[in-house]
């Protein structure tokens, strides 16, 4: 089912962030959300994830199972990379999947390393692995590739694209090349 956003509005005090925003996120496809900082991209993501409520407007077709990579990694720093990803796993097969995803993202040598000892780019990939390992119908990726060097970014983007085939994904990015790599559908909250 498509996610249909109709006349969505959200303000913080006097600042109107979203004003009668309309969009359709097609089921099983990636939609990129682009635009300048402060125009409501993350606010829209938080509303879609159920973390914030809109002031008005409607969202229909929102799936029950959601996963996300936020702008900040939100990892448990004292736990290993593998333990962070396995935290979203429901069974033994999923735990093996967690290990496989981390390896695909180039972290096979860091599986047992505490997250606090990892570089920013490594932490980012752990956050991506956790989101990909979760059970979801809808995935929000908010600036998911920031902090990655070019070679790691290309490999990570390819892995994410392969692993999200057939899933409904909202990619928030400032990078037009990232958006075009994943989709032909690019929306801007201010248009």
C-alpha cells in the first residue's frame, strides 16, 4: 500500500516547518526527500515514524513495522557492533543475518569491538546494519551516508540498495547523486 501524505502541517511555535505538504511514497520503492536545511525533512520523517504528531493533515497507508537510521547514530556505545545490531533480532537466524550484514558493510574485523572505539564512519555503518536487520515494511534513512569516505560510501550505498529492493524507503539527503543512485522520485517539502 502506498503511503499517502495529504495537507500535512507542522509548526514549532511561530516557525511553520511543513505547510500543506502532499506526497505519495510508492509501496516497494525508494523516494528521496531533498531540500535545504530547516525545511522539514527530518520533521516529516519523525511524523511518518510516529515520533511526532502533525498539527493537521493526514497520512494513510503507514505500515506497522518501521525502521530508521537517524542523523545521529543512537548506538549503545558500551556494546559491540554485533550486539548493537542483534538487539533488533527476534531469533537465531536473524542474529546470523546481523553478522552477515555487518560483514557486507565491511565491518567483519569489528564485530566484537565496542562501538565507542569505532570511527564515525564505522558507527554509521553499524547504525545502517541495525536498521536493515530490523523487521520492517517502511525504512527511513536520514542522511545515512554522512561521514563515509567516497570508496566506503559507494560500497555501502550499493549494499543498502540491494538489501532494500522491494521495500518502501524514504531517503533524506542533501546529495543529489545519492538521491539519483536510489531513485527517480525526488520530492522537496517546499515545492
